[in-house]
């Protein structure tokens, strides 16, 4: 297995058996958007960055960027329904 670590706006993939960093790459060119969360799912790793409404998917073996999903609309709808409940 590999250990994926977020540090500032970069991902470092560590081989815990060999005690070395296999690869490092930037998630974004904006250094103010640090990696907030990493979640593995099958052959993919989802990455969320600070102050970003986009979640990125990387291949867990090749480290290739696969997809980007905007969650802005879903979050806005959820927050709007929360506001409605609070007003009642």
C-alpha cells in the first residue's frame, strides 16, 4: 500500500515499506489552497482543497488526474434548506 499525504498545495505519495516518497505533485498552482481532505475509493483518490468548491479525482496507481467535480450547487442547496429550517 501507499500513504497519500497532503502538504500545502501538494500531494506526496509515500511507500511505507521503502521509507521513501515515490512521487510528489501539485494539486493546484494556488499555494493558498491547501489540501484539506484525501479519500480513497477503489482505484481513485478524491482530493478536496481549502476554499475550493471543486473536488479532484486522481488514479491511485498511476497518479493521473482523472476528473474534477464542482460541488458548489449541492452545497448551496443544502445551506439554503438549513437556513429555511432555522427561520421557522
